[in-house]
């Protein structure tokens, strides 16, 4: 039988409602990126997938990848690993609710200043660098340790290696981050505590929390990472898209099945009460029909007036001419620039989101727009510029009366 849905397990008082599987984080490469405004569920995943493709030399179908983001700070953190490297750790993951890299247990931690924490999981030590008050890390580095319980000298050496690699990553990073990144690495607070997952803490009020405590009682406050929504957990899950879609559908159908079962039981219990109210319901229905028949003439008059008002409103307010404005701009668009989305803001303004396969053509496009006599102004805002590829937002404003409505629809 399928496992109980998460909400039922919580209702039954299960202290561990989610059963994640953690794979070694040292096989993953990662990157922190600015998060464009206005991205929704599907658009956010597509943007993350494009970022992963730029991050790894392998095809995205050969990768196990995931992402986490913070809309409050406007940052996206993506991570990916070659599937052959994780072939053995991913062998028995079908029964797990979710599959994460081990450093994902630190997602959601926040600090009042730039902080680097060290997280020991199995035979791997990870360092996660967090900007101020940001739940998404800026950089994560994981390295394997020698077999057995690591001593103090081994941990110190491993921490030094992690610090060195994070410094190298920050030096090579050219991404512009809109939140509060760690600019001066010398000011990063490196606590002596090595944080580990605490398997003994039982918090009945918050059973879905993962608590990180200092290793071996070293100084350092305990911190908790509370379980986010299932949507965010699926974003962090690293299984392939096809498997994730099947599991998400299975989870939805399982929840629906249990909900239908509970609803059927409640319905059966309510049938006795409803049976006694059927007579009263029929009388009420007859009264409603009588009142409706009396009000029908008035409703016809109101509906007719409403139709007339809607037509007047359409004539006076809906002449946006969106296709005429787009056609005028499209005539000067270079071949390597593609429009992905447009919005008519008013009768003479248009906002376009575009991608350029050659970032140099954006300047040429700007020159062509400046030469158009029917524009009263325009603005180009670069959202992302990397690897000779630009993503930008264009807003153009037309002069009043510069465009005429196209009449091809009237000929149909």
C-alpha cells in the first residue's frame, strides 16, 4: 500500500513525516544567481534549467540537479551532478519521499551577518557560505574525509581546504547578486562549531524540523530548519524530470484518494442528517423558483443594459493596438534577437521581454529604435548578460496617433 500522505502522517502524530534520501554533496557543482522578478512556477524552473545547462558541460538529461531560491532576497541557488557519479547513491531512491544532496539540510538557515558554517554528514564535510539574512547559500563546497571518526586535525585541515576553494569560487564569480553577498571574505565569521544533524531531538510541536547542533558539545547555538512546502521540496529534489513528474502525480493521486475516502466516510455519516432535511430543501427550492419567476423580467432588462455597457466600455477603453505596436518594433529587430513575451501597458506603451544570442546586437537594436520617428521614448534593461547571451526587457512608448488599427480582421 502507498505510504500515507504527509498531511495524514502529521495528523497521526508521526514525528518524522518526510523521509528524504541524502546523496554525497561533494559530486555537485553549484552557482548563485540573481533571480529575475515576476517568474512563476514553470518559468522559474525553465530559468533554473537554463542556468544548470550553463553550469555543467554535460547535457541536462545526464544530470541530477535541483535548485532553491529566495524571492525576498532575489537570489537563486542551482546545483548539478553528473548522473554516472551518483549511480550507486541513487540506486535505492524510489521509496524515498525526496532525494537531496546532503548540504540541502542547511537550506533555510539565516544569519545576521555573512557566515560560513561547516556541516558534517557521513564521511563528508561541507562548507556553506550564507550572506546576511539570506536563506539561500552563496556557495557550497563539500569534500570527502578519511574513513572513521575524523579527529580535530583532520577537520581543521578539511575546513582550510573548503575555505580555499570557496575563496576561489568567489574570485571567479562574475554574477551580479541583488541581495547582500559576501564581498570581503576576510570578514566572514567562521565558527569553531561543526554542525551535524541531530537525530535525537523530538519536537512534537514542530515534528518536521531538522535541528543542527554543534558537534561534540562545542560552543555554538542550535538552529532549526523547518520543512518548507512540498513545491519547494520538489524544486530541491535531484531526480530526473520524468521520474519527478511521475512521483508528483502519484503523490497527488494518493492524496486525492485518501481525501476521497475521508469524504466518503463523512458523507456516509451525514446521509442520516440530510435525509431529514430533504423535505425542507424541496420546499425551499420551490420558493426560490417562485421568486425567480417573479424577478425574471427585471433580470432580462438588467442583462440587456449590462451588454450595452460592456460594448461601450470595450469601444472606449480596449483599443490597445498591441499587435500594431509589436509589428512596428519587429520590423527593426535583428535576426539574433528573439521576443519571448510582450505586454501592452496602455494605448501607446508596450513592454517586451527578449533574448539575444549575440549580446553585441543589443546595442545595434538600440540604435535602430532611436531612429524610429514614431517613438516618443524607449528603455532597455539588461536582466542577464553571460556567455555572449543577453536577456533583457524593452519598454517602448509610441507617439499619440502614430499607429492605425489593422483592419485584416474585418475582412474575414
